[in-house]
């Protein structure tokens, strides 16, 4: 085999995406905006950090849609994991598989009327979720790293948003957003990683919570919403 083929097979077999050689040159072996993403179950369910290439794709899409929303006039706030990452260290979490945005109800119709066409013009792909309450922004139609554009019931005042740092830029979040975080991740959201994974979800979508210090798993007693987040209307 050619050395380039050998190195790629070695990186794939060991789930490695980035390599810095003795010469100090950093070489990437992961996905990019034009191709299919690295398989998400290979890393997220095992609690591994997001591959650098996947994180860069999500960062690009977040910056892109923020610029489009500002231009078109779509009001939104960041929520969930990316909001937690901003509170923790001003960036995206290393173990989060997507980015969630909450679109203002009065502007949600603009996603279909304007944003979908704009994304297509710019070479990206925006599709409606089967629940009709979300749109999913992808780099292309075969790269499944997502920016979720959601319509939710929580009220927020677009005239009273906070600006929070994410990857060197400021993004809008709801006022008193720490209250939103505590309802999703428990009152100790600074301490643990993501939400508790109840038994019903572990059974149907294994997340290997027996792995010590799994990024995606926390103790049940830490979660304010209780055992089953579906009953609390959180998931």
C-alpha cells in the first residue's frame, strides 16, 4: 500500500481524525463540508469527544446561519448544549452532536419562505423535520451534522436577550438563561456534563453509560426533571 493509504487505514482503525507529525505539520483525516460526516454513533454514544472536523462543520454552520438570520431578520436564541458550553467556557461542548437554536414563533415561517432558498443558493441544505416544529440545517444533503432550528413553547422576549460568547463571537440567549439550563441539565449543570439518560433510552439507543466518566451520562439524582424527561416535557 502507498504510505498515504496506510496512514488513512491506521487512522480509521483507531478512530483518529487529526495527527501532528514530527515535522510539526498537522494532518486531518476526517470529514469536511463537501463529504459525508464521520458516523455520529461511533463517538457520541460512547462519550468520546467530537472529531475536530465535525466540530468545525458545526461551528461553520452556526456562524453561517447567524449571519443569514441577521440579514433576513429572523430572531432566535441559542439553547441546550451550546448554551451550556458557553456558560462553562465560552465555546461549543466537545461531546455535543448538534447545535440547537430556538426560533421566535413570529419568525418561524421565514425558514420555509426565505431561509430554505437562501441556504440552497449558498450550497447548504435545509430540510423540515417530520414533526413540523423544527428545521434541520446541514452542510449538504449527505452530511448529517445538524443545526436544529426549533419552534418551542418557552416564551422569551426578543428585546431582552443576553449576548453570550461562543467560539469567539457573541450570540443571543434568553434573559436569565441559567434558569433554562437548570431545567434541562439539573441544578448542578456546571458540575456534570449532559442530561441523565433514563433506562428506556439506554435500552432503545445504547449510550454505554457504564463507561466511567461518560460525558453524556449523569446521576439520576442530579436531574431536577426526574427519571423520565418525556414526562416533564423536556425531551
